[in-house]
């Protein structure tokens, strides 16, 4: 009697199509697979692919506390380009009864609420900028949701064929938006330190110690300038700032 072999017969592997047999679809799938692997390994490649795929320019607008970012954002808007405000997105997310509102109230208690149950941002800010752990806790609650909101709105503008979208993000560098998300240009707004402090006192009525606490939570303006594509000096009058905004737009949106 012949003894049967115990060796397992494995099914033959399906041969990949030779280059001669490749269809256009095979080539596209291959390129797409390589791109996906590269994007996972190198995030900057993903941002480059996004940039090439979309005609909409994404402009990151930032600067330190009191430099006049909102004024510059308004000028971009008046020139016909939509502006998305990270601070405003955060305020909307904190609406009474929202998930963010519940998390904040759970952490800081009812002492931060106004009579109408809205969050008193001034009280919350004083707590946050006086304590590093409090600041990190608030950032952990807000920043991922703000990022999600802004990216969703950018996509909507891209789908409508907008030529450019401006993202006003005070902590653009601090939250590393410049390193993780696509930006076609970064604009940093600067201002004379003395003029900036006068503006802050007038608009927010903050003491020198409160101003200093907020400044410590941000990168030095000199570091931001090093990473900027454009710098707008906002210490002059409105028309001088408008001229700089128009010059930046001519360079970015050609």
C-alpha cells in the first residue's frame, strides 16, 4: 500500500498582472496604494496632495493677543474672501446645553455661568490663564472640536469653488495647525507692543498681570514671524493695513 503524503498542498497564489497586462484601472489602484502608504508615513505629503487636488487657497491668519487679527480678517472678508474665526467657532460650541458646555460646567462649576446659563468667558478666562492645568483642560475640550468645525467649513467652501478661505486662528502655531493641516500661506499680524497693550486695556479692561498671563500662553511673536509667509504690520491706520492685505492677496490668489 502506498503511503499518502502528509504534506499540505497550498493553493497557488494568484499572480499579479504583468506590466504588459495592466489596465488603466490597475495603474490607478497601484498609484493610489503607494500614495496612501506615503501619506501615513509623511503627513506633509498628504497636505501636498490635498493642495494639488483643490484650487481653493487656504490662508492661515494668526498673531499674538491684541495685534489686530480680527481687523485684518475683516479686510480679507471685505476683499471678497470668506473668513472662519476659531474663537467664534469656540463660542458657538459653548452654547448652553451643548456637549462642550456640559464638560466645561462639570469642570469649573456653576460659578462661571451668567444668569441666562451662558458661560461668562471673562470669568473662565481668568481661571484658565491663572492656572496651566486649567488652560490645558479647556484646550483639550475645545480645540479638537474647533478643528473639526473649521475643516468641515473649509471643505464646504472648496466644494463651492471658493478662490481662497482665511482661517483666523490665534493659537495656530501653539496647537500645531501649521504642522498637521494644509495651509497654502501663513499670515502673521504684528503690532508695536505699546500700541498693542493700549488696545488690550481699552477693549478688554485687563490688568498688566492678566495681559502677561495671556502672553505666556502664546509663542513669542518673533518665533511666529520666522514661520510666516507674510507679515502684516498693524500699528498704522486702517488704510495702511488694507494696502498690506491687498498686496498679500495679489501674491497668494493670482
